[in-house]
């Protein structure tokens, strides 16, 4: 057993030791069954049952991660000792289940067969489905075809809008999906991770470095448009359509630094009104593994342990048979408090603009560390030497760089332009998506623009809040490529993900402008076309204009 696994098992035991529902049952049965699917493939299904008369509330889980088996068993034991059946199953081709492992495509049919079988057992009472990450996906895929015994689903760190988790304006999220592919290819991959991400053309990296062609990865990296057929037919289209048909109460959990955040928000907003009126959506200051990712923030109200939170949710809906009230809960970074409301939209939100250079009188201004030539900022972008990710919201493999981290000095590279505001005269709470609106040009047909936004404390230390990226080809956010004529001045908008963050009185805002953020995103080649098919790269010169009719500014959504 690894030290990490020992630590996780100890944490589970300690958390359940605090549970207000004490263990009062013996474990009656712990067994396995090879449950047959529609096509004859049998899946390994592990069953824990308490020594309890009559039908018992039941937790159902489907997973593809056999390395976590001890965690599943420890959790099952704790539930079982509190009167619950606990059933978990390995997806086909994993953990002793028959069949060939292929991500995603079999989970709806297999999940439907499994949940119907569970519901048909006379020893099963009300059912709750639990899942985090891929385990949450297995839940979403059956959320609209549940038997009556299923009363709720507790789904964290996943969303049904897969394209949103894969791309931002044509830029692929390497650190999430390339790393996940290498870990879950279905065969051992020993290639260096960063070398794999930098390989060109990326569409050939599987055979060139990994040893075998992976068709589903090639589909991901070549389907760059939101409107591409790949994302809007078959499996992924089905997944997008499911949330609006869900009727049972849901708990949807997310973290400000989880790579599925944006997809989960879109998914929650697509739920039917009937479902949202009895569901809860909660976003905390954690990453994909519920770890707090704030380098300089201490807090007493992070409330990031999900073990008992999920147990109490199931206790309320399965045992007490209560119907929850609608709730949206955000943790506000910097304020160390939770913001509660019933609807996602914020009626009391206003817009604050911070202009680069000479904004209008009475406005906040952002002074550039390199004023360039009057009203022009410029830098050279070399794809062979990208700016490395340090502090981010969408990482998986490069965990040490995830979250809000201490940032380098302003303008720490020649291809990074820093713009800094005056100190804030009062506390200001940001709630929503920040956006950098820039007037730009470049000497190539396509390239990338990155904006990293941070809070600079009174002691001069800067900590990142959010990063956004766009390209000239996808500058319109329409999901379709546009053409660009080198030298043409155009307006771009660099969007960030949602965030709740209090800027303290005396702090400043800093925005770094550059052209890469690797490996959070793929590196742009400075050539037009599909990024994954590019064999060559070239240098590019990028320019940002400000002042007069060519204003460039940072837009902040704030609470009043």
C-alpha cells in the first residue's frame, strides 16, 4: 500500500469517526457478482450489505479506477455499518470486468442494466448514486433513465458539456486530456509527458511516442470547433441533452480550481426548472481532489471534505425522505465566507472597467510595465519557448502548478507585458467571469493571446486569480474559425472562468499579457488551421493598442 493510500484510508476513517450517525450494524455480506450486460459481457460488481431487516437504503457507484479499490471498500464498510447497502462496479475492461476498455461509450447501456438490476433486488430500498470525476460521468449518462427507486444523485467534478472541458477558443487543454489519455490509454505509456505535449504534429503522437494509435484521442484533438459534428452527434450530443431531462434532486459539486468547473456550470444551467428547484450546486476553493489551492490564504470555513457532506445528503434524501430546497453556494476567496442564494444569476452585480493606459477620467487605470511606443504594447512570441504554467485553474497532471500561487515579478520575461492598477480604496468582491477586451494586431494569420489576472497585495506579492486565452481565429467566440489578415487591427475578448474573490482594500490588480500558458493549453504554432495537424512553428510579433478609440481594458463583474 502506498503512503498516499494509507493517508486517504486514515482520512476516511477519521471523517466517519466524526459522523453524527454512529455505526450500529454489522456487515452481513460482502461478496461479488459478475453481472451480465445486454451484450453478454459480465462486469465485476462488489456488494456490501448490512445485517438489517427489510430493504435498506443503497448507494450505487460505477468506476474505472481499480487502484482505488481499498478506498471504495473502506467507504462501503462505513456506510454498511450505518445501515446502507453499498454496491460498486468496475466499468468494462477494468478491475476484473470483462470486455475491452474504451472510455465513455459503453457507460449508458451498462449503467442502465446495472441500476435496473440493483433496483429489482428485494433487499434494496431507496437508491442514491454517487460519483466524482469519471464516476460522475457514469451517473450523468443514466440520470434521465432512472428506475423509481433512485431518489437522488450526488455528482461532483464533472460536467456534461465535454467540449468546454477540452477547448478554449481553439486551444486544447493538454494538462487534462493529454495526460488523462496517457494514463488511461488501455496499454502502458512510458513516454515523457511534456515531450508528448510538444510533439508535432500532435495528431501522430500516439503512434510516434506512445506505441499505438488511439482513435478517440485523435478525435478530441482534431475537433476544435464547438459546432463540429464530433461534439454534436452520437455520444457527446446525447450527454449534452441528458441534464434537461433529469427529474430527481441532484447535488452538483465543484471547485474553483477543478478542470471541469466551466462544463459543470453550463450543465447545471441546462437542468430542467423542476430539477433545479430541488437541487444544490456548490463551488469551493479546491481542486479536482478537494485540496485547497490558495498559496497565501488561511481560512476557517473552507469546508472542503466531501466524505460526510455526501453521507448527510444521502441520509436526508434516502433515510429521511426529505426534498431539498434549491441552493447555490459559492466560497468567496479572500473573504473566507460562503455566499448563498437560490438562483445562479446575480441581480446585484455591476461592471468595473480598468483601462490600460489613459482611460477616461474617474476610471481605474492599468499602467504597463513596458509602455512600448506611446499607446502600443508589443512582444515577440516564439512557440519553441512557451511561457510555462504557474498558477492555473485547469490542470490535472501538473498538480504542483494548480491554484493561486505567488507570481514572478512584473514583466519577468520579454514576452510577458504586465499592467498594474492603482490601489483599491475599498474591498471589492468579484463574482463571475472577468474579461480582457483588447485592440490587437499580429504579423501572422493566426496566433494566441493570454491574459493572467492577479491580485497584488500591499506587500507587493502577486497571486493569480484567473487565466484566459483566445486566438485570432476564434476571437468571435462563435465556435467557428475566422480568417485574419496580418496587420489588421481587431477587437478580441479573453474570457476567464467564473470566480468569487474579494480584492482587499489597498491591493492592486495586475494583468499579464502574453501568448502561451503551457501545458495548461497547447502552444500555438502561429500558423492557421487545426493545431493538432501543424508540423512547423514560426515566431510572431503581437501588438496591443490602447487609448482613444483603440481602448483596451479589463472588465470585472463585482457585487454591490
